[in-house]
């Protein structure tokens, strides 16, 4: 059984040598450059819609870059 997402989880990732923070919350997903506050943010509904428009199956496996579309 999966654990419900009830609070925000933050993780650091590195893309092309640049550090970013990914925040996954019950409302959606946000990615920001480390040390900054603003960045692209998508609700779960927007993420599903973007995946379907890009020819995906709605399960997060859709093509395209959803953060660039927001």
C-alpha cells in the first residue's frame, strides 16, 4: 500500500551541473534553482492535462516538457 502525500517533500537534483530543488506537495510539483524562490509550478491536474495533450497516457509518462508549458 502506498503512503499518502500529506506534506511537502523537498529534494535536490543536479541538471547539467546546476543544483535545483524539487518540491512535491499534495497540491502539485515545483522546481526552483537552488537559492531562489520562484520557479515553474504545476498542479497535479495541470500535469495530467499536459501529459494527455502531449500524447501521453495520463500516467505521467507523457512526452514533452510540462514545466516549459506552464
